[in-house]
C-alpha cells in the first residue's frame, strides 16, 4: 500500500464530519484511486484511515492535490491509477504539473 502525506486540509466541505476530514501533516494509506468525472475535477484518493462511505454524504474520495507522495512510491501509484476504470491512458505528467509528485522527499 502507498503512504501519502496530507499537505492541504483547507476548504474541506462543511457538511463532511470533522472526524472524516484529512489533517495537514498526517500520513495516510492509499487503497484506491478514483476517477472524478465532474468537470474540472482531478483524481480522487480513497484512504484506509477515513471511510467516507460512513458519512452517507456525496463525497467518495479526497482530491489528490491535497497530498504528496514519496519518490519510491510513484511506480505503485501509477499502477493504481492505471487500474482505475477510465484512467488506463492517464498521463502521470498531469500529477507533476499539479505538484502532487515532486522530485524531493517531503516526508
């Protein structure tokens, strides 16, 4: 499983219960990548530690741009992305442009 670090917990939906919100500086485990199909949306992450299905709300994942990844985990992340329905042709350069993947270890 891939570990990721939350770097942005701002502007979380008010309707999302506080205990289901990500926290800046906390490490999480990615279990799946979700193709967010609404216009202007980016990839979403499903996290082991926070089960959004419990919220009975409209949210099913967290925006990928809230997180950063270690270099060593990038190949596994790319495999998770390509396993997601509708993302087989996804270009990982898009994540670099969103600053999700960086050249430095940040945690």
